[in-house]
C-alpha cells in the first residue's frame, strides 16, 4: 500500500516542478496560480474559505494574496465585518487566467497522453475517496 502514497507524493512533486516551469514566463508561482484558479472557479472568497479548501492556516494565504493584489490580479476588500477580507479576481486576473489556460493546454495534454478517459475517471474517483477519508480523520 505504501508505494501508492509514494507515487501520489512523487507525482505531485514532479507535476508542481514542471508546472512552475510552464508558469515562469508569466512571473507567477504555482500557489499564486492556484489562488487565481480558485477565485475563477469559485468566485469571490475570504482568506478563510481558501485556507479551509487548501487545508492550510489562514496566514499562509496572506502573502500569496498580497503579491497578486500588488500586481492587480486580485482585489481585496473588506466584508461586512471589517476584519473579514474578501478576494475578487480582477479583469487583469481574468485575462491572465485565460492566457495561462491557453498556454498550459499543450503541457496538460502531453501529461495525459496515453491515459484513457476511463482511466482518468477511475483515478479521479480514487483520489476523491482518499481526500474524503483524510478529511474524515481530521
């Protein structure tokens, strides 16, 4: 069973390294890209929303968001409760998302080469079950 987890960890590590190379021309990190994707897919979100989703502490989101805000990729506004900060994807962020999606499509297609849709679906189901089991453990 342990080789399974080693392969998941190794796949994650090598994927992130290669994705970072793909993102270099855009001057954006993998985690910054993840936040842009999160906001694109889920809409405006608080720091807590993202931290809960990523299973990290809320302060871990702050430097990522601040760097993107400094580049005007996202806006950070106060919520009804002034202590609550809400992140929004800006027009500039929307444009960058579209550009990066188009630029990384060949990379992602290459990674999926030789993997059938049935195999992709099966792996997605297994990983989703693994995530649920991990979350249940706390």
